[in-house]
C-alpha cells in the first residue's frame, strides 16, 4: 500500500455490535459486525487507510455479570483485564469479518488488532468523582453489598442501582508507534478498543493498571487521530446526523457545525453526557489540534457522508 493514501480513524459505537438490545447474543453481534464491516471496507476500496476503534460497554457489563454469578466457584476479574478481554474478542470479530470482506472483493490487504493501553494521570480529578455507570441494574440490597466491597453506587432514574467508575482523560496511546508502523505497512488496524486499557505510571516510571475506570473511546480516538496526523476522524454512531433539541418538536438535524457553534450547543446542554456530548468534544479537540476533516454519521451512510451527501460535518 502506498503511504500516499489518506488515513482515517473510524470510531464505531455500540450500535455497530448490538443494534438491538433485546438480542445481545453473539450470533446477532456477528450479524451486526458483518454489516458494519462492509461499510468500513467501502472506505478501503475508496482509497483510505483506516484505523478502527470500537466501543465495549455492553460486553464489559456482560463479563462483570458472569464474574459475579461465578464468584462462588472461580476468581473475579478486574476491569483492566476485562478491557483487555473485550479488545481481543471484539477485535477478533472485526478483523475476521474485514479479512473475509476484503478477500471477497479481491483486495489484497488484511486487518490486525492491537491490544492498546492508554496512559492517564493518576491524579485525574475523575478518580475523586466517578460518574461513568457500568454493569447491570442492581437491587438496593445488592448495591449495599457492592458498596462494602469499595464500589461507588448511584440510583439510576428509578430503574435500580449501578456502579459508577472514573472516566479519566486520555493522555498518551502507549502503542502509538506500533499502530503508526502497521498503518504505514498497509494493515487495517483495530486499536484503542473501548477507549483503551487505562494505565498509570508509578514512581519508578513503570506502567500499572489504573484504579477502576474506563476511558471514553471517542476521546481516545480523537487523541490517536491527532497524534497520527490523520486526515479524518469519523465517528460512526446510531444516527445519520447530529441534532439539536433532539427528540423534541423543534428537533433540528445539522449538516454542518463549526467549533464555535459546537461549543455553544454544548454549553446549552443539547448533547447528553453519556451519548453525543463526548463525540462532539472529540470533534472539537481533533480540529483544534490541527485535524483536517471530522464527520459524525451512522454506518450505512459512511460512503454518502464522504461524498458530502449526508452526515454532520465539522470545521474550525
């Protein structure tokens, strides 16, 4: 592959893996991954190098629940190991599917997954104020038991209690040079899965697992795109375009947004913290650090968005 091909970091959300929450089983995940990967290979066929990041929220919750159900028989699993597990399993699903799609189209390329660590500050304020919900909804009795184990719990809109953990700011992609090298060699790289495994440096400069936490995958993807000097950051999510006043009678879909407008809409509270807000912030960060092109759309419309026919396009 020529190094002259433009490079895109493409962040795919949970809808790319589990579009229907009533059918989370693996067979349905395979179907969803197959559909998403067709659109990703369209990018490759159109001349792009791509680096793919992915969400892992539901899968982390499933593994946590399995661990809890089995704790009388086998040891429980830390969140850092779970993050590594999901990078491996989801990465495998994506790379196998992409490899098959490339083969079927006669494209002589392959995909590779890189288990990715992401450095965070051990003094990040997020560790003092955990806000990211994880895992299943729990009864008050079960929540009390978890609190005794050191977890912080919150009541979630009358639906039960959930654990909350920190979501620290990503500072450095530890495997960045490997990702860059593999991309230059023509590999389709799957990296920063689930935002990466959060790690800190101890007083001796050695890497250690961070306290229980999860890094937002859109922020980590924007950091990777910035550091690799990518030509485009594309965030694939559940909607074709970004909207203000979402779900209200005066809802308005946006074809274009500049950074000033994005900051204004953020300040006005148009974007939900656990949904669109981190995606908009990722777009802003990428462009302010020199990024060239930034788009939010859903998987079926990636090709059309690249032609300017749909999606929300961001600029300085």
